[in-house]
């Protein structure tokens, strides 16, 4: 009876091990079959999203490499356990080996893990260094975290925007009702002014905060950066395809921490140039009004000199005529 239960337990463990080793294959197939935005999760998702930037691809590659290394280790370990349990079981007359020290075995199980760690750490370190290489950036965006909103400044362009939770989500959350997807498709994940960025452009980010510690995180971009008051952190991205990519503050920053989402709108370079020109025109100061000259009253023309005509001349003085003459 005990032997039957033991065998049943071991078979259950074996099935669980096989299922665990099959997860990477299922995850790969699921990722290949996804037909939605890369940052949007799906039901029963088994693997991390691949993202839309080089940094996200680096993180995904490092993750998949480590996953397959773990799968190989799991296959070897569980395989050795299965062989030992079924081939060298007591019912077949096997006797447990007795030893206290085995120099060869100790060297093997010390050296092999070290080699595995070095093989995993070398490419991971190279990818980590590449994620912070902001050289040759085409533009710089300053991200500042506030309680509880984000401010984006396009350095050198004279354009800045403030991004808050959209009004529909804010009004709904204060009613304590449960919204439906039909009512608000992106409840608590939409903003009034998204961060607009061009695709196929290396963009440098400088991230800081004004009051408390925040964290700017958009999973599709492949990185998360702390926003700390008094400290400026750097990151970079280059989005490969247009779309809407959503994120969230990832650092507990106060009572409204859950209500400061991040939305990045990636557009073509031509569309971004048009948007930037429109923002510059909107933020440009109004031209100063020119003073209106008041009309000056014309001075009266000087009077022309009056010339007396003979008829208007004074009569000549007549001498008195003597009487009788």
C-alpha cells in the first residue's frame, strides 16, 4: 500500500515537472500568436511581453536565455532523480551507497554551477550596460514626478506638458462604482495628455521628482527608472512601431499612488514634427500689439494777405473850393 502511494506521488511529481518544462514552449507559442499591442496582457499569459524597444528586447533575450538554462538544469536534475528512483529502487535489490566524501563529486558540483553563473552573468552584464548608454540621442525628455501627476519637458524645444489621470476615470473612482470595459475601456490607465514620441528615434530620458520618490515605468519600453528628488537618473528608448503604450508609477508615493498612470503615444516622425510645431505655436507668447497712432489735427492754413483793389481803395482827399470862385 505504501509502495503504491509512493509511486503515485512520484508520478505526480514527474507530471508536474514535465508541465513546468513545457511552459517555455507554450509561452513562446503564445507570444507568437498574439495579435494585439505588445504591452497589453492576455488571459492566462505565461511569459513576459517582448516590448517595442531595443532595451525591451535586451531584457527579453536575457530572460529567455536564463529560462532555457533553467529548463536544461531541470531536465537533467529531474531526469537523474527519475532514473535513480525507478532503476535503483529497493524492490529490485538496490543497496544505497555509503560514502562521506567524494573529491570528484565535490569538484563537479562546485565548478559546474560557477561556470553556469558566469555564462549567464556575462551577456546579462553587457545588456545592462547597453541599457544605460544614452550617447548619440536625438532628443531629450525630462520626466518629473509630482503627487500625483507627471510633467514632461522636451528639452531645447520650449514645450512641456502635464499628464494627469483622465477625468472620466477620476470621476468614476470617486463614485465607488465598478466600471465596465464598455463604459471606460482603460479605467485608471488613461491620461488627459499623453507623452508623444517619434518612432525610430533614440530618445534620452532624464528622470527626477519634485516631492517624494516615484518610479516611471512603461513595460513595453523595457525599463523602469526611479524618480528621486534632488537626483537625476538617465535612461533611453527607441520605439520601433507606432502605438499606445501604458504604464504606471511603480513606487509607493502616497494615497493617490494608484491614480497616476503613464501613457506614451508613439507616432511617425512626420506626425511628431507636426504635433511639436502645433505645441510650440500654442505655447508661444502672443505678439505685442503695436501702438495705434492718433490722428493729428491739421493746423489751419495761414491766411493769404488781402490786396486792396482800386475800388476798395480809400477816396482821395479833396481840397476845399473857395466860395464864389
